[in-house]
């Protein structure tokens, strides 16, 4: 069944199996999304573990996902990044090395690479054309996971490259929205824009009411248990930042004031250097893995 009220090709009769993997160190939820008709699957927003104080990288969270897929004999076709994350490092190349699949992100990654290429004073060997990724999606692009058709919706605002991926009756919103009692993500990173974020949230809320929505983060506001799944109808009725008739102007004012009070994410410096390279760790001139800290650069 396609939904003629949406500008995007939707298929609400497709019900992918969705498994969330919560990472308590960064409050990130990674997903395995499986086509019940073919055993093909995708991984969305994987996490590589880092002990930043020690400069140590490990793969417990990614290994859990690899073991989960391997045990079921599923075939990994895609590793999707909803955006360049600033609070955790992607494990996409690590998982790709174990299970295959293509790494995809929004085509505006090039803007993020331009911006942060300057901030980290990257040399000319750092390509700003998105070529580190296997696929760059633009608004409305479709791709398949087994027999399922997925569609990428450009939902900028939190970052310029943010995409929401709609797979059957499930939408993976990245940091465009949080659970209704969490509201929305910040829009003050370089290239972020509160007005654009409001418009992108409206795009998500224009999806069918029954669409399942899956968050990239949850912080358990007011002491509740961690949750990551809701629906368009629930967000429309209860989101504390954009529901209940709040206007675009209200949202921009609120978001701008709130963002001014927020500290930088603890892992923003390593995250951006790795994630703008599709999850590869940069190397120094001798080829050793090495991260930089730009002093007063952010
Ligand atoms: Fe984010």
C-alpha cells in the first residue's frame, strides 16, 4: 500500500523487524532493521566505544550487534548514519569489515566536512566530497533492504546533513526528534538551524499517524526508564517542544535560549574527526591512528 498523502513513497504494509541496542555510555540507540521476507538487514547508527581519557578504542557495543546478526544468519546490506554524530563514534567500518554492507549518509555531509575540515585544520588529503562513504543520499532517494524499499528524507536543523530514514512503517529520525517528554535536539552546532529543525520536525509529523518512530537518543527525563519507540500520533499530541500548537517562532526562541545554556558534548572532538570520515580513525603522517584537539576551536 502506498500513501498518496505523503510526498515520499511510503509502504505502510511493510513491517520491518526492529531491534534497538542501547549504549549507556552515550545514551545512543543503534538499530538492526530486518526484512522479514528475506533476512536482509540494515544497521542504523552504530557505536564504537571510546575511553577518551585513555585514548582507547574498543568494540563491545558493535560486537554485540555483529553477534546478533551472525547468530540469526541475516545478511547485512546497509550501514546507515542518520547524521554526523557529535556525541559518539560510529562503528560502521568495523561492522562492515565483519559483515559487509554499504555505508550511507546524507549528501550534505560535504558541508559538515568543509566546516569541520577547517576547524580541525585537516590537510588536502582529507577529501570534502563525501567519498569516504559508499552512498550519499539526497532528499527522496530510495534504496532497498532485501524486498523492502527505504526512503531517505532530508531533515536538517540539528545538522545540515541529517536524514530521516523511512523503512515500511518505521522511521528512524536520528536527532530530529526525541521521545515526546524529551522534546527535540539542539540546533546550535556549526551548520545547525532552529528554524530548519522546526520545519524538519513538521515533515516527520506529516508522516502517517501510525508510523513507528525510532529515536537515536534517550536520556530518561524525570527518572523514567529508557525508551526509544513512539508514533507520529504520540509525538503530535505530546511532544513538549513542538506539539500543542507551538509556533515556529515559539520554537526558535525556546531552542535558541536553551541551546545557549548547553555544554559541548563530552565526545564532540573525537566524534567529529572520526564520523566525518565515515567512522575511520584519522592517522598522523607516519600512519599511526591519532586525534587532534583544536584549542579554542569550537
Ligand atoms: Fe546528533
